[in-house]
C-alpha cells in the first residue's frame, strides 16, 4: 500500500482554484491514501467566525461529496482539511473519504491553535480509528497542533491505528523533533502533510514551513519534503506490521503501560 502527502499552497479564499488543484492531485497521484494539508480548500488565517461561516461547508455538501465520488471511482482514500459547518457550529476538520463511503468520516481538530479559538468551535467528538477491513488498514487522524499532545497519537494508537495522518498548516519547525517519537513510541506510521507559502491578512504575514514528512513505525524518516516548493512525497507502507507491539519476548509497549500511575 502506498501513502502520499501533498505539500502545496492553498490560496486564501480561492475555493474553486484550490479545489481544482486538489482534484488534480487526487486523480493523478498513484497512491492508496492521499493526505492534504489542513484547511486546504480555503486557506488558513481566518479573522473571525463570521468570515469562516462564509466558506464553511457541511460534510454532506456538494464540495465534500464531489471528492467522495472521486474516492469511490479511483479506489483511493483522501484525507483533506476543510472548514466545516454543522448546524450553528464551525469546526476545523478533516474529511476522511474512503472508496466505500460507509467508512468515510470527519475528524474535528481537538486542540485549537492560537487564534483558531476565535474562529472555530471546540469539539467533543474526539479521536477515532477507521477500521477499513477490506484494505486491512486502521487509520487514525489528527490535525496540525494536535501533534504537540502525545495523548492524541497515543489515543488513536490504543484505539488500534496503524497509520496516523496529520493534515497541517505548521508555522514552526520543532514538530520534526517530536513526530518521529510519536511514531516510535506507539509503533505507528506518522504522516504530516504540511502547507507552504505565506498568507497576508490585515497586513500581517503568516509563513508556513513545508517539510511534509512520512515516518515509519520505528521513527525513521521515509520521506521529508523541502521547506518550500510544491511537492508530493510517497512511501510504501505495511500497516499490519505495526500491530505486534512487543519488541522482545517479555516487553510490549502497550501491555507494559501503567496508566494507574499516570496523570
Ligand atoms: C496549527 O495548528 N495550524 C499550527
């Protein structure tokens, strides 16, 4: 099975242009799972909830269902960050679109970064894993700043994830220090699709740092993209190899946990 992370520059507010670019990647990349950045249809730096509401769409909207149809036609899984509206709520979400739509779902970012809390609502939905039996794949999703909380990766790993994907709009570079550890300590693949480019809203520049990455379950980097430049990184992965959590005849990284002694 192959997994791809797409690093590109969504243009703020240009939904049609961003959609066309994403669609082109969805149809042209030869991979079973294709991960896009956070808020890939709209851009990132919203000023307030009123502005998000102009762009936010429902998971059942034509926009998301269009990509659901492409997923089914091409037999590829897509994970795409988008601004989601659900009745009166607004979420920073990722659509996880599976060829068999019964597995498709939406993840809502749990840890809102910086001024996102003025633009999006907090979710109580939490972490889940898609157990895609026909593909022998257990897929967990985080979004961007979630990387900073080891509990997030641990939770999807304990729920059975083999592969953790993380659509991102990262503005720092320090995450490269910790994400390989998340992969190693949970024995999961960890895949970050980060965006590039600079957004200028109200005269303030926000620069994104690329460096999209695919880490193997032993923490080693399989692919790292450049800091800038549009790029697709692709690796072959073997999800079932992550499931045996022992590393010698006595120790098992999950069975050895002592949660009664943790905060
Ligand atoms: C981030 O969570 N977009 C840094």
